[in-house]
C-alpha cells in the first residue's frame, strides 16, 4: 500500500499529515489554553515541543491537538510550500 500524503515538519523531527490540518493557532489566548487542557484530559493532545515553549497549536480533522515549538507563521509557510504544487497540479 502506498500513500501520497504530504508530511509537514512541525519541528524536531515530528511530522503531521498536511491534508489533515484544519487550523494553526497562537497558544497565548485563554480559549487556546482551555482547548489544550480539554485535549489533554481527553487523550487527544500530542506534544511535539520536545520540552520547549509552545509557539503554535495545530488542530487536525480528527480533533487531535498538536503542540509545536515552531511559530504558526513558519508552519503555515511550510504548509503552503507543500500544498501549493499539489493544488496547481489539480488545476492544470
């Protein structure tokens, strides 16, 4: 079985399937802190920070929450560079 899924580097050798990402959020607001705590209590939290400060929160379509030590803007740029060629391919 082969998978044509694009993996997105979220820092320190950790990857997320790019097509499963719904949003990337700033972790500083109170609602994001509640989201993080709720995911932790429900077993849906994935900590990919390697002990560093959380700089972005990634929400997936499976309702998992991934914490990353990489800025959301940086991850968004990586995501755009991964998915843009795929979207252009579909258009042509």
